[in-house]
C-alpha cells in the first residue's frame, strides 16, 4: 500500500510538471536552484519514549524547481550522538550515530491546486517523498547500512524571492532494519523515526517562472491579417509616392522651360507732351471709354492738320490676370484706337501703325499701365 502511495506521489509530480510547462517559459538549467541548511530533532516512533529518545539532527539540502509545481532535490541528515548523555552507554564512536542521504521529489500543493500567476506566494506547502541510503554507526557491532524512504511536508515561508524559511515534519522508514535482505522491506513503525526540522534556504538563479500566453491560432490569424493590411497600405503609399515624384518631375521641367524662355522686351516710352497722347482703358477691356474720346479726337486733329504726319499706337496691359490674356488684350487696345481713327475720322491706314507691347511697367500706379500710348511723328 505504501509503495502505491510513493508511486502516486511521484507520478503526480511528473504530471504536474508537464502541465505547468505549458503555461510558463522554459527556464535555463541555472535557474531556480536552492541551497539550505536545517536543524531540528529526531526520535524513534517505537521502543522508546517519544521525548526521551529525542536527539538533535542537522542537515543540508540542495534542490531545483523544474516547474512551479514540481521540484527535485538531494538532502543529507545527520543525527548527533547523545548516547552518553542519555546514560545508555556508548552507542557510537563518532559525533553522529545515524545519517541519511537521499533524493526526493516535492509537489507544491498551492500551485498545483491554486494555479501559478508568475509570482512567489508568501506561504505555501510542499508534499515531499524520497528514498536514499541510511547508515547507523555502532561500536559493539558492525555499522548498519539500510535503504530508507522518507515522506513529509514542508511549510514554506517565502521571506523574499531569494530567502525561504521552512518547517518540515517527516517520517523516515528503515526499509531493511537489521542487516538482512532488502526483500524484507516494509513500512513498520518499529523501524521508523519522526523528524521535525526548521531550515533556511537561499534561492539563487531566480525563484520563479515567467508566465507566457498559450498559443492561440485565432489571434495569430488576426495578426497576420493586420500585417497583410499594412503591407497593402504600404504598397498604396508607394504608388502614391511614385505619382507625386512623376508630377514633381513634370513641374520641374516646366519651371526650367519658363526660366529658359527669353525675356520679353517692353519698350519704355519717353513722355513728350507735344508728341505723345495716352488713352486709358478699364480692367480687362479694350473698348475706348467716353472719357477717353477727347484724346482720340486730339490725335485725329493733329493728323488732319499735318497731312504728312503718322501715328504709332502701342497697346499695354497691367500685370493683373494671366499673361497670355494680357498679351492679347494689349494688342486689342492698340487696334481699338486704330479702328476709331480710321472709321470715325477717316485717317488712312497707311498713316497708322498699331501693335501690342504686352505688359507695361512704365508707371508705378498699376492701373495706368492699361493704356494705349500714341506717338505722333511729323514728316
């Protein structure tokens, strides 16, 4: 029956270890080691008074957490020889009268049933089971070696991530008793000792495990979809960027062409009150206004009074509006004055030269550049 219990405990630890690893990041070999020292008492469970047969015990412990639930370790316990103090005569010629060195596995019951959230609990309980070599020192007879099994509980107070204080009650069975064949192994209280120890352990290489999120195919598919959407957006932006670059190239070529175009020469007219007359126009118009008719009449009178004279009419426009419209408008203004002289005052076309000069820059007042300048030339 007891063998079944041992097997069940170890199997439980293996299953717990396998299940715990599904939710944590696999630690390195150097992670989650503990080294401890302990001290307490041990006493036979029969053939002696419980307290009368009690003697001190000290020990060392080295263990490693495999998962948050399961750990393995090695321990050594040494019972101090107090035979002479008890007045029972010499029992051992050494300072120790009994020792046990063994391996064990321990299951953390809190993490097993309560789950593990990635942090160390302030308090937890281990169920521990192990087996190893026992040695009893004698004087009158030959020293006894025996196979031992051990079961116990560890009440752990985790003072910090690196320091743990434990109180551990346990029972150690001598499975062979006196020097006989191991086949006689049995769990007999007459061959058992009760131990109660307290110890402190230093946890080096960390004292915990990193919890990781379980694999979720739906989330991965969603993330892959988002990545594909972002890639599509990048391709769209690349295409838009290429179109902008092409447009920029066209604008650069157009700008270069404008820079290389020959500058238009605008004739600057020197003002002469006797030979020059001005006819001004409204914005965007080539029609001669009523207020400008007297100026046209003065030109016609001069030409009639001087039969051999000619007139040169130069039309201008201001900078307002598109350049091509202004060039056309300047020519129309010169032609409008020529038509008025010919139709109304019967001046021959051979005595009139009319030409557009484009945009004028003669006057600081921009509206004055909407003008037809008439230069009278005497023969």
